């Protein structure tokens, strides 16, 4: 069974289940509340469809219009809104508690590139073996990364422990 989305569930003409509806004419003027038969007759006089535009209102609001054109316009609006959406990914940079300054600068260059592409960056600090005792050094390292990226990124999630890893999320400014 194919699941219908909300925009496909518009009731038209004989599919409208209400007995009384508020009718809006093809020019946008309000005609008034009338029975469904009278509303369908009015729509037939204008050689257009009766489309239920607000089914949750009491009584439901129906408009006399060309349904094909209405469906086309709503699809166009949906596609336009979808086109304007920004998509961003979460990129990951991995470091260790004893990562050296030069290596850290290289990682910051990667972070700058990712942030420049409007992506978020998850900085993961991994502990192996006895390195788990270096938690203060790890916090200092992540603070240093946050300080180095301060001009182009902001800390969205401050460093937190997750098992044997410590993570911090950076987002574009």
C-alpha cells in the first residue's frame, strides 16, 4: 500500500464528506455557508471544481477553482521550498590526547574547510589503554581546538565523555 502525503489528501467534488460547507468563489469572494449539493452546482456553473481547502474548519471551507492548476501550483511551491533548504553534514575529526601542536594545526585547517562548506564538525578525542587517565590534558586539548577555531566556528556542544571518547561539536558562525 502506498502511503499518501498530506498534500495529496485534498478532497475534490464528490469526495467531500461534509453536508454543509463554506464556499469561496473563483474570484476569492465569500459566497457563504450552503449544502454540498448547492456548492457542487455552483462549481458546475463556473465549469470548475469544488476543492476542500480547509477540512478542519467548522463548517469546512471549499473553494471553486481549477483543481489541476491548484495541484500544479502546490507542487511547484513544495519543490521551490525544497530547493531553498540548506543541507549540512556532520564531518568528524579525530585526535588523541597527545596530539602535537603541528598536527593540531593541520586538523584545524581541515575544520576550517568543513566549516567553510557550511558543515558541522564533530571533534572526537579517542583514548587508548592508559590514556584514559589523561582527561584533563584532553579537555585542555579540546579547549585549544575551540580557541584556534574561534574566529570562524562556535562550539555547539561542549566536550563530553562517551565511553572511551570525548566529543565536541563545532558549528559555523
